């Protein structure tokens, strides 16, 4: 079963994405901040991580950098607010595979994740 870790400090976003990906047959794990994401990544070993950028305790960029040092082939999709282009470049330089802008189209996000999981998107 494909495994996805959803990291967002907004509970509503986590629950919405959890429901969406469970319907598509994914095993889903949730984290509320970057620190929790690092811990969950080690235990859960996801195929893909959906990572929010701005969160308390540890932001998405810091968490991605830590996770990618251990698991450099892991696919991370960073969710970021419009206008954070400097952060987007830094995230991509760190090894994040994709950056999507919030608010995002949930169907486009689902399609991107499923395409990455099947290796059809680089």
C-alpha cells in the first residue's frame, strides 16, 4: 500500500487531505508541525510527504531538510502561500520535488501525488 504523510498545522486541512487520500487507497499518517513530521517520517517511512511551509515549532523547509538528509529519494511536495518564491527556491534546492501554492485545487493536488507515486512525473 502507498503511504503518505500529511503535515499541516491546520487540523481541517489535515483531515480533508486524509479523507481524500484514504479514498484513493493510501495509508495516511498525520503530523501537525515539522518536528512531528521528522519523528513520523522515521517511524512511518512514507512514499510521499505533503508538507506545509509555515508551521509552529519547526517549519516545513527545516523539516524537509532533516528528512531528506536521511531519505534523499523521498518525494516531498511543499505547500506554500502565494508569494513565498524565495522559500520555494530554497525548498527545491534542498531536494523538495514540487511546490504548490495555497489555496490549491484539491483535484490537481491528488492527481500530482498519484502521478508522482506511479513515477509518471519527475
